[in-house]
C-alpha cells in the first residue's frame, strides 16, 4: 500500500465502502427473499392440505374412493403440487393422484397440519381429516358419533400434499441474478463517480508532483496555474512562491560559488607555483651544494689522515659525520625534488625479483652486519612487470628505513604469490609504528619519536620518496605495524611470464664493483661516490676482500651479476690481483697520488669532479653495451 499512487488510494477510498454496503445489502435482501419464498411455499402447502382435508371429510367417512381420487386429481391443478394422497386413520392409502403409495408410517400428528418430510426438491405436508359436528338432516350422519364440546373431532384419515421446490429454485436464481446485476450497476455508478472525484482531486496533486520532479532537476523557473480552487489552489500558489524564492537563492548561490571557485583556483595556482618553485629551489640548491660539499668531505678526510693527536682526530671525525649527514640530507632533498619537479616516467619491463634481491643483498649486507642485524632475502622464482631502477630505489629506501629503526633481530625481504600477482614484503623486528602515525609517516620530514631531529635517525624523507615512487608505478603500498612488534611494508606487483622477457627485460643495470679493501682506501669518498652512482643509474656492488673480487671476476657475463667496471678509491693496489687473474673489465682509480701513464687503469685525481667521473663512466658503459651488442649472434 505504501507504493500506491494517490489516484489508486482515492479510488479505493471511494469504492471500498460502496462495494461493502452494496454487497451486504444484496446478501441481506437475497437471504430475506429466499426465506420469504420458502415460507410462502410452506404456507401454501399447509393451507392446501387443510382445504383438501375439509373437502375429503365426507368422502373419507363414506369410503368413496372415487370421489377421493377426483379430489386428488383436481388438486394437481394448483401450482407447485406434485401429488396428493389420502390415507385412512390406520395409515392405509385410500386414493392418490397417481399410483397408490404404501402405508403411511409413522402416522402424523392428528391434531394439526404438519410437514412430515422436507428435501431440496420437494416438501410433504400431512393434514388430518377430522369428522366435525354437522347440522344436517341426513339420517346417515345423524346417528354417527361426533365430538362434544372441547373434544378433538374423531380422526378419519390424512391428506398428504407433496409440494415441488423446483419452481422455487428458479425464483431463487432469478432473484440472485437480479440482485447481482443491481449490485454491479451500483458499483459501476459508484466507480464512475469515484473516477470523476479522483480526476478532480488528484490532477492538481499529480501536477504538483511532476513540478517537484522538475524542480529537483534544476528547472526552478517553473510556475503552475493556480486554478484548482480551495486548499489545492492555495497549495499551488505557495508552490509558485517557493519556486521563485529558490530561483533567486540559486542565482545568488551560483554567483557566490563562481566567485569562490575563482578565488580557490587562484590560490591553487599560487600554491602549485610556490610548491614548484620550492622544489626547483631545493633541486638547484642541492645540486649546487653537492660539489663544495664533496670537496669539504675530502678535506675532512685529509684532515683526519693528517691529524697528529687524538683530539684532532676526534674533531675531524665529528666534522666528517656532520658532512655525511648533510650529504644525506642533500641527496634526499634532491631525490624528492626531482620527483616533484620532473615527475617519474616508469619504464616497465619483465624482470626477475631474484636478480633484484641479489643486488640489494650486496648493497646492504655490510651495513646490516655492522649493526648486528640479520638481513635475509628469501629465494624466489618470481618474474614481474616493473621498472627495475625505480623498484630497486624504492626497496632500497625501505631497507634503509628498516636498518635505521631496528635495534636487534632481523630484516626479511620475501615475495609471496597472490591471485593478483606477487606481494613483495619488507619485514623488520623494529619498534613498530602506532596506528595513529601510520598515515603521517609517508609525509615529508615526519618522524616518530624524533622531535629533537637527531642526525642518526634520518631526515624523514625516505618513506615520502617510497610513497611517491609507488604512486608513480601505480603499485599499491600497504603498511602493517604494531608497537613493539615491527613493521611490514608490502607492494603488490603484477606477475609476468619469463618467456615474454624481450630485449628490455634482459637488459642489465650496469654494475660497478667498488673495491672497499686494501691500503689507502678512503671510505668517506667512497660513500659519496656510491650516492652519485645510484643517482646516475648505476648499481654499486661492494667488494670487501681480494677473494671476493676474484670470485666476482669469475662470474660469467651472461649471468647478469658481472660488473662492467672496477672502481678503486685511494687503493689501486687492490686492482693488482684482479688484473693478474685476467679480469677483462676496465678499471678506474681515484687517488691523490701520481700514477704511471702505463698503468692498466684510468686515473682521476683526488678530489674528483663529479662531472668528469660521470662522463668517464658513461663512456665506458656505452663501450660495454656496444661490445655486448656485437657479441650477440
């Protein structure tokens, strides 16, 4: 009923009482008429029986069967009479309008006319034939016994009349048909009047409903004709007033919105220009400061090497630590400003996660060992679709963050297969992140528990860069963490078939083997150069012993792990075992000492200029790639 329209409701409201009243009256009158018909038939039968009993009194007393038969046959002329039978006082048949029936059993009441049998198609009535006192001069009757005053007359017999109900059934059907037709006619007339009422009442309401729908769609200039009269007309006039008010209010609101939109757009453009200018300033400042900072780092290293007493060495070490922190800050600022200013355009290709794990292992194994942590990479056969450089940079920042905030325990890097691809997880057993901080850690310069901005706890840019790189690669980034239970950073990467790996997938990231052992090794300069190599798109692999270098030199070129270049910072002697073993890769030495022009390596003076080192590495990389291309069949 809730979904019925107003027309249906008004129609039902008008028709329902009329139908109920018409039906009730029809049923009442039909039942009353049927009862009257049945009573009339019963009364007719009782009256006819008494008349026939009076007529048959003399014939029954005299035993004149012929006269009795004549009386029975004559009674058939009456309507609704099926048969007439005459019985004596013992119930034996004396006469009948048809064949003589059997004896009457049981005997009816002798005092009055009664119904002795009743069925759906007939009615049998018995009337007693009594001898009454007659004032006649008939000598035959004069000596007959008669009833005295107050006595029941002597019984002579019974007259039984059978009345037919067939005609009564026909009258009943006619009555019901007439009553039903009358009720239908009443309902039809009521329906016609109800429809007229519905149209007069519902038309203005429906018109208002449609107008409200148009108002809802924005046609506020709509006006209705106020011609319905009465309350409906006042409702239409109120609707028109409301529509005009809404139209005026919308015009005012649109003007304010338009003005506010222009103001917001202006402020947005100013904010974007300010943000872009800030990013450009940071990028330019970071880039311009790197060269003098690098020179300052080299001078601090020389100061430490030339320090004559422990106090000077301690001071030189503190200067070097401060310079290293400043260098990390500039590197982070340069990285995030490059992403904001120039954006990131991922170069997707089919790549092996195991090869990526190996590169990350070589990069971070030494730092994890120095912190007393266990760094584990679970072996995997996963192949994914991704940008190798961006993904390595993203995972590198996650590992750096994990190493910084894990005091004891382990760090696990694992790839798990899911229906949508491969879920790459970096887990640590660090202090964890509270739920209220798990969104803010991806903002610039936000750090949990480092309000004093201690240098050893980073700068708060690593996870911001991770978030930007994940969005650039359109990779979902998930963080699950709890205080005291460590953190898990997860990426969902699309799976790829290794059979689909083409030239782009087999292309290797150039690896530079940095020799970090031997006399003269300058660690501070080497750390600075490692940051440059990462920015220039090279993968840096630390070689911490002569044996490790020999093993690396024996790695086949097609494995993807072989370096294309050996780099020594202040320790050219570490190259000798490799060259003696026949390592065919070029070598670069950065040293403040003079070198023989016949030395089998490229020599750059210390402190080295970044542009000069980069130009040399790019040239050697191009020669290495050309040699690989020529070697292919």
